[in-house]
C-alpha cells in the first residue's frame, strides 16, 4: 500500500518535471529570439539591470521547502542558460541583420 502512494507521488513528480522542461525550452527559445533582435540592432545581450530585476522579484517568494535565496540560486542558473541562448541568437545574425 505504501509503495502505491510513493509510486503515485513519483508519477506526479515525473509529470511536473516534464512541464518544467517544456517551460524551460520555451523560455530558452524566447531568449534566443531576443538575442536575434539584439544582434540585428547591435545591442548587448546581457542586461545586468534586467537580471537584477528578475532576482529581486524573488525576494518574497518562498515555500515551506525553499527560501527566497533557494529560488534566487535556481533562477541564477536559469538566467545563465537564457543568456547563453541569447548569445547564440545574437551570433546567428550577419552584419546585414539577416539570420544565418
């Protein structure tokens, strides 16, 4: 009986993980597209003020299992991966502003 409960919880976690992965893929795609636009306009991909804004928005986010600092650590990594996706987008732009 206990194993059935644990199995059910694990199945739910697996579904949540799939959702998180899909959302992260969507976020990276948007970061890539932002990088494309910034590349066309010669803008810097990294905007420290924006990254700071995102992290500060987590100041009051918490749960019984994660503190706001835990969320900030997680989002610091997400921001890093988004920056990499944006840089790839910016690099995919030629001098004429066209995608390679």
